[in-house]
């Protein structure tokens, strides 16, 4: 390390430091300032602007926004204007499907009363509200180190150094990172946060809980023929193109301005290493129930992001000395509803209220125990508890038995607050679920047509992903030999397929003989979905924050 990299960092002190300007971090900041405008609150955000790294569906349950900004529905600048008008659920087969009657769906699955729109735009709106209340927001800065105090408590975070070359040495543009010190630090990094992961390990926050489960969600934004646009139409499907043993499904929402969002989620406990979530998504769009929507349309944007699926039984302990986890960093996603933004906002408000009381009592650096003690009996707990068996049933019994049983369990929970199954366990972590190549039937995918279906690189292009190329690779291999020596012979190196951005490749010295393989990391394409950090079977890949401001630049995703 050079002298420049060892110089002490400038430090700034705050009452509360927040990592991540998603719905949870912004809600926490807003609530803190509403309770006490004199509190100093700062947010660091790795995206180039608030919203740049936000990718969601989204059908948004307004319970969170209603609580946080009571007058938002009358605000002319409100980010959500379209209520759900029609709600359809399909079970798909290869050439047809079955529309499930709405009366069969448990009431908690009803999307009427929710809004369709862009969560990134909701965040932009909340960001402006937070700044108006005096919250300092620093987009373009990634928090890449946790600061600890003398007693081992979390004391803040440091942003990464800028202007470091691929060789690890400072360039002419070198700027030392900043220390942001807080009496409390709130980690609102979303699913598989890189610092949250370190905290969970250090403070053993997952002890006694089920392993966290994840899915990868891929999404495109389309401009479609106005004649086909039905604002507020919401469609979900499960079944084809996935096999009965693989969990996941699609979403398709008609938002404003003749735009449609279409997306696909694959549960990351899939077993077949030849499965490619990206190509399953492309294949899904060719289904006869779906493809017509896009005829004559134009794809505007693309992106992908992991989501948490463990819910009630996988939520880690939320607090540790000096800070807390919130939103999807804590795992507050409701899987069957594919909704987490409402709980993200509610968790931000809950932790803010506890932290504000602690600060008013002159505390700091200790544990916000009331937050941990309170969430299971709050609206978040009520939301997650009712659906806690859906994902384990789906994983254990597959789509055709597990999903109907999960539906029955939701009905019983909805009507009588009881479950036939108690609380089921999730089983193995996702990285341990792959079967070796010789135990599976390989899946093959058709070539994209460039009109309805696309390849990874043209897709990444429209995610506006951009990284400074001359910087250390932010995808760290603990053992660089594993991809070629173990993952390739055993699984065909699944990173080539699960990465939705074409970051990982196996390149052969002799392509014809498939000899002399090399593992190549095209880090500049990374859309920060975090799937590699979750699914690598050897847990050999660690996603670290690249230089702040790098990554996708999503518009209204
Ligand atoms: C495909 C998909 C579809 C979904 N559909 C819906 C839906 O229809 N309805 C719904 O309610 N929910 C939906 N969700 C879930 C919803 O998006 C999440 O629950 C919600 O975004 C969680 O909010 P959050 O604030 O916890 O995290 P995020 O929204 O992920 O925000 C985290 C923020 O922190 C930043 N960050 C992370 N790490 C750092 C760091 N170290 N330093 C600085 N900044 C950092 C990120 O850049 C990001 O801006 C969906 C999710 C996906 C992936
Ligand atoms: S490298 Fe990892 S985090 Fe980046 S896009 Fe690929 S799978 Fe996602």
C-alpha cells in the first residue's frame, strides 16, 4: 500500500449514518428528521444518483408511504399515480395456460388498492423530501468499510478511496475516502448488502435462524403499442418455462405512458447448473399469452437484482452495538406477494423511532433492542408470518404440489391465523443446492432474435452500466483456482449462466479442443445484482463495492 493510501481519512460526526438510499434508508432518514429536526443525519449511496441502483417490480402496497408521508396521494409530484385495475394469475404450460380465478387467491394476494410504478422514482421523490428536511445525501459514494469503536461497537463507515488503479496503486486522480462516524449506523443496503453480510457474520446475527434464501429478479421496461396498453393491469405467472422442481415466476405490469414492465424471478435454490435465469426470462417472453404484448414495441431498459426470500424464519437479529439492519438487508421481503418496499419503509420508520428515543436519552453506540423486540408483533411481522410456509413448501414439494399447499396455508393464516404446518424450515443455503453436471439433464436455449429476445451484452448496454475500468476488480476470488479446477469440471462453471450481465466467462486457449481454460471476469459489466456472492457453490466470490458512482444507471426501474 502506498503512503497516500495510508494517510488518515477526514472524519465527520453525525447522530445517525445511513448506508443506502433505497426506500428503507430514506424512510429512516425522513422519520428521524421529522421527530427531531436537530438530529444530524447522512446517507451514502453507491449509485450515481438516488434511484440509479433501484430495480423493483413494482406493485407497491401503500401502507408504508401512507404512514411516512400522509399527504402523498394529493401531492401533484407524487411518484405513483396508477392504481391496480385488474389482477390476473396464470399457471403456464409450454403452449397455453390456466387463468386462476381470483376468488381462489388468498385475500392477502389481492393487488387492488396497490399502485403500479417505479420504485426508483419513489426513491427519487423520498430523496427530495429527505433533503428538504435537512438530511445530507451523498450519491456516488460507496460505504466499503465498517468502523468499530474501542468496545467493538459499530462507530460508522468509511467510503472507499477513489482513483486507485487495477494494480492497487493510487493514480493521479487519487482521493482518500471519508470516515462518517455516527452514534448509530443503519445498514439499508438491500438484499445481500456487502457490509450487512460482514455484520451478520461478526455479530452472529443469524445464529438460531434459518439460512437466508434468495431469488434473482430480471426485468425489462418496454414502450408498447398504445392500443395494447391497459394502465393498472397486473399479471403474475408460475410454471413454464421453469420445470416443476424449480421455483420462480413472472410479473408483467402496465404502468403509465404506454409502458409495460416485464420480469422474471428464479429462486436461487435451483439445482440444475445448466439453468440460466437470464435465458429463462427471455424464453418466458415467447409464451403465446405474453408475446403479443410486445409486438411492435421497443425495449427501453434492462436490469437484474437479487431479492431475499427467507422471510419470517430467516430474518437475522436486527441489532448489534451501534447499529441495525433494515429493509431487505434484514430480509423483509414477502415472497408470494413479491413485495418488500412497504416493509422496507416501515422498518426504516420503526428503527428511526427507536433510535430517536435513544438519542434523546443521551445514548449512542449501544444496541437498539426495542427495534429487534418489536418487529415480529408489528405490521411487518404480521405480513411475513402469514406467508412463512409458502417458500419452504415450494422448495420441498415443487410447483404443482407445493404452490397449492402454500395457497391453502395462506388461506388458513388469513382467515383463522393458523397454519397446518407450524413453521417449516428452509433447508440448505442456496449455494449448496446445485447438483453436479453428470446428475442433471442439460437445458438448452434458443438463440435470441434481437426483437423480442436478446443476449446479455445488448441487455447490459441498456442498463447504462458504467465502471471506471482502471480500478481493482470488485469481485474477489478467495481461491482463484476454484473456477477452473473445481467449478468447471463439476458444474460447468455456473457463474457463466447465473450472472445476468455476462461478467464471467470461461475462455479456452484452444477453443476447438476445449483445452487450457481460463476464468475471465468482465467486472465493468456488473449490474450489482449480488447473485454471484450468493450462488457460487464454493462461496468463493465476494462482491465488494467498486468505486462509488459505478454500476447501472437505471431510469424508472
Ligand atoms: C425483480 C424484483 C421485483 C420486485 N417487485 C416488487 C414489487 O412489485 N413490489 C414491492 O414492494 N417490492 C418489490 N421488490 C422488492 C423491493 O424492491 C425491495 O423490497 C426494496 O427495494 C428493498 O428496499 P431497501 O431499501 O431495503 O433496499 P434497496 O431498494 O435494494 O436499496 C438499497 C440501496 O442501498 C445502496 N447501497 C447498497 N450497498 C451500499 C453501500 N455499501 N454503500 C452505499 N450504498 C449502498 C444501493 O445502491 C441501493 O440504492 C422487488 C424486487 C426485485 C429484485
Ligand atoms: S458479477 Fe455478480 S453481482 Fe455483478 S451482475 Fe454478475 S452476478 Fe450480479
